[in-house]
C-alpha cells in the first residue's frame, strides 16, 4: 500500500458564484468522501484556498485504483471535479495517522 497525493480541479459544471456547500449534490459528495475517509482510503483532504483545486492524500495500491474509486464520486460524473494529477508521495518528515 502506498501513499499518493491527488489533485482534483473544478470542472465545467462548477458554479463560481456558489459556495462549496451550495454546489449541486453537496450532501451526496460529502457522504461519499466521508466514507472514503472512514475506510482509510483518504487520509487527508480539502480545498486549496484561493485556487480551483482540492488536495487529497490517499492510501492505495495503484493510481488506477484511485481513479476508479473517485469515479464513483457524484461530483465526478456531474463534471464538478476532475482528477488532474496523481503522484506517489514519499514522506520524509512527520507521519500520517
């Protein structure tokens, strides 16, 4: 099991005038992401302030597993968020829970 950093960026369906919690299907997205965190797949995550990006730290076997798991997020199929980068991460300082 490896540690990966995942960047997701707002897609074409994102409404810039609306807050995060006011986007379409917020409750379904939040429930989905909270489930991934409870399972230990997502270790840390959240929006990068002042950017259209979201950073996730995940535990997975492969980048394909990450794409597959995030494909089930309602915000992916609705075009609100898309994966733009997945990179293995070697932690040199500190530890993850």
